[in-house]
C-alpha cells in the first residue's frame, strides 16, 4: 500500500500532518545544553497554556506516554488512605481507580452504572456531601473508548462547591474541545501528544494549579520519574530538565500548536463540532446507533457506534484497512467487540477525511451483507458542511 492510499482515522495515534512530520526532521542538538531548545520548550508551554486557558498555573511537557501523566497526578496527590471520588463512566474513568488503589488510596466510584451519558451531577453532589474528607475527584473529559464527553463545567462547579481538587484527563479532548482550566477551576489536567495534537506518541502535558501544589508539597511523593516537584524545582527554578527531553517531539508539538493558532482557537473548536455533527448524520444515514445516547454526550473528537447485529467488527476493520486503506478502531474493556470508533482529531476533523471514513465504512458493511446506501452517507455529510 502506498502512503497516499492510506488514511489513519483512529482516535489516536492519529495522522501526522506533513508540517509536523517535517518538524520531526529538524536538526537536533543536545537539549540539556542548547539554550535555544529551552526557548522552544517555553514557547510550547505558553501556547499550551493559552490553548487550555491557564494563566497562573504551572505546565510541563514531560517525555512519556499520557498514562505517565495520569499516574504522576495520582502519585503526587494521593497518600495511603486518601479518599478519591472516581467518576467511572468509561474505560479510562474507571482506570483512575486502579491508580488510586496502587498508591494506597481509597476510590469511591460514581457513575459506573451508566457509560452512555455524562455523569449525573446530583449523584456526584450526594457522594461528595456524604464524604467530606475526599482529597480529589478524577474526571475523564472525553473517554475515548466510548467517545463519551463528560460535562466538565458542570462537574467542576459541583466539585468546587465541596472543595476537593479536580483532576481531569483531557488526553483526547485537548486541542479539539475548550478546557478553560482557570475558568473551571481545574487543579490538574493531563494531555497527550498523539491524539488531537497530531504528534507521535511520547509526550504528556500536565498543568497544575496553586491548590494542587499545596497538596503535592504536603504529600511529598518520594519516587523520581513521576515526581512533579522536580519539574518545578529544577526546570522552573534553575532552567534544568530533570531528565533528557526528546527535542524532535517538542519541535513537532511546536509546529502542531503553530498550526492550531494560525487557524484560530474558535475555528478549530468549531471544526471539531461540525465533524461530530457530520459523523452523527452519517451514522443515521446507515441506521447505525451511536454509543452515547445523545449528541451532547458525544465528543467532538471521536465518534463511537454500536457494531450492528451479525457483523464481526474485527473482520469489518480488516476490510476497511486492507481492502480500502482506511484504519478505524474497535474498543476496549467491556466495549471490546461491541463498539467501533472513528477519530476526527486535529487534521482528521475535515470534510474530506469524514467522506473517506464513512463511505468506506458503508462500503465495507455492504461487503459483509448489510444494505447500506453510500449515496445517502455522502449526502448526509455534504448537508452538514453546507
Ligand atoms: C482518555 C485517555 N486517557 C489516557 C490515555 C492513555 O494515553 P497513552 O496511550 O498515550 O498513554 C488514552 C489513550 O488512548 C485515552 O484515550
């Protein structure tokens, strides 16, 4: 298969645009010693702060997967016996509870019975009312395996009324959905490079509020690699990285952020919203059922739908990729085999990408015996973009 014949339409890792690929080829130096690298790194931090609406908090880009950022957040905030409310209405939502347990904390799960809509704010309020000694609440903004979008502002409002810290996994929303870190009063936000930002996997972004720092200084986590105090004490105070950075990944992230700001934040968020609407319209044209029960619970960055009866999703994905060159994704955990997903993250959130994604899906479903009307799929997408 030629490069131009293939389309990566999975919800991360995503397609890397040519400008970002070129940045990966930039001349390298020694990032620990080259003062111009620190300038680029700080520029990237400033752009990320602008992207998430964080004016006064700290923000670091750390080498390692987004999982590293999630674990670092818990490791630095949760002590043995600390209670944490875990909003568990998705694969990653539930997964936060495992991190809490592995650092000796006690997870209190909320929303684990209903994965197809945003967490019930009354339930969250009741649980926080009953457990006044909770140190933090964890929330996954977009739970990628189900494409669920949680009501970040609603959750933040309830959490702020009770006082614990709010830790938000924004790995698959950062860059495609507004976060408003300061406005929502978020305390820790974790992002990743390989989703909407269209950079290869290998970087995690972590933003930390003043209130979160007070807790981190009290907990005094003793490990090294996940220790957030090192980033503050070494990088902020002395301009030294705690360990060697991947300069090319930072150059790639810089270029991705340049592209976002050239287009304009409002326009970028709007483009993702339209991609979601076009996706839902395309699903409707094929009589496919989205996984979230309503469009307001569906992320602008990924669409998930239920595998139709009598269709083997692995076989379907094999056809879309090997026969038509379009890679789409299945799902994980309790959704494995039951849900399929199409990513519209960053450059994927375009009319052309969606036309390719959904016409190929319709064709592959036809190949497996389902009576899909490809013309109606095209019309549904074109209608959305009118
Ligand atoms: C919501 C969410 N959080 C965290 C992660 C973990 O990211 P990574 O695989 O980069 O460690 C993912 C990856 O799919 C994700 O979708």
